[in-house]
């Protein structure tokens, strides 16, 4: 996203000044960004498309859970990042490579879709964390407290909230101020809450595992209970890894917003422009890595994906998918 977008500049003088600022970087740099952004956009779109197809097709009927619906919701948000923001940024870099001003409203469109998708992604990760919190701390009542119907209402609320928040800059709120407030209200504050939440979850889960191990060793408990807890821990670690990846990828963008907010002169330097473009691409890595994490950490997703892609035709796989984590 360019300078005028964040400062709501629309005059021709502003556009000319912006173009002169971007001319500090060589066309070769912009050409490299065109190739990199196109690759990221294609990889993000393809990866999340296959994720959504896997969940939709689901030949083993093992992915029809509330947690999976939240995972699919995060996949939709990531798909929007690749399909609209990624390819939009590719076009933007191509115009800068040619030394021309980008298409009118292209940057604003990217900004709206990007904000819309990131809002939904953050909310989805928080909902997934709450889902695991209930599953671990109140296992007996989990199925009544977290149902597919309730999750669908939650997803509808997530997108409605994302839509309302994403239109604020278009309503006249200065965009750099909006981003600064967003960094603390939707990134820093949730990070603190989620850190405390996961500490509680892992303490409770570790306590349950110790109790199960003692019961198994004394012959008073079945091995199935231990297997279920290890499966729960594997899913929990996958969601935690999603969270860590998101915050790691968001950190450079977080720093950039603060530079924009506190040092308006910084954005005119070539070094800041390089950091600006690189931080945008690093932020996109989160959407690229999410489906990879599912396939790597969750065996059900991995085997179901192979079946959907017709890479695994053995019917014996069905039983293993239904019983393995």
C-alpha cells in the first residue's frame, strides 16, 4: 500500500510527489517484486483453494467439526489475501516498474480487502483458540457449548465485524491513525489475552496427561483416553503454531506502522520504501504457511487432501483417517 493511501492524499500534486518518491528505487527492484508477489499470490491462492476443497469434499466425513469450520473460515480469509491483495500488489509493482502511476483506486481496493481479510483472520484464530480452551477446560460440556450451528453464527459475526471495521478509513478516519489503533486493539491486546489463555490450556492439558499416565500405569484407565488427549494436544499445537506464524509475520508490519505514525519524513527515504515493500510480503507469508501447517501437523487433513487429489486410492486409508489424529 502506498503513501497516499495511508494519508488519504488524493490530489494530483500528492500523486506526482509520490511517484517521485518511488522513483528512488531501481526498476530491477520493482521487477523482482513483481515476480515475488506473483509467486506469493499464486501459492497463497492455490494452497488455500486446495484446503477449502479438501474440507468441502471430505470423502471420509471426518472434517465436519466446529473446529474445522473455523479453519475453513481462516482459509477463506487467506484466499482473499492471495486472490485480491497479492495479485493487486503484483499489478501495482508492475506499474512502478514501468515508472507509471498505478491504476486509480487499486491501492484503496487492496487496502480494503486486506484489512477485511486480516480482521477476519485474527478473529478466526481467536475463535479457534477459544474453541480449544473450552475443549480442554470443560471437555464434558464441550459438545453442547460448541456446536456447528453456534460456530456458523460466530463466523457470520466475524465477517460482519470485519466489514464494519474495514470501511472506517473510507469513512474519513486517517488511515495511519486507524492502523496504529488497530495494532494495539486487534494485535497487541489479543496477544496478551491469548498468551494467558494458552498458558492455562497447556497447564490443564499437562495435568490431565499426567493423571492419565498414572491411571494407565496402574491399570485403571484405557489407552484410548491417553490417545485422545495426545490428539487434542497435537491439534492445539497446530493452532498455536498458526498464532506464532501470524504474529511473527505481522511484527515487521507493526514496526512499519509505528515508523509511519511517529516519523512522517522516514517514508520519503529509499531505505524505508524497501522495508515497506518487504514488510508487506512478509505479512503475506502467514496466509501462505497456514495450509502448509494443517497438512504438516494434522494427519487427517494430510490424508484427506491426498485422497481428494487422487494421490491415495487405498481404501484402507479411510479407517486410519477416522482413528488417527
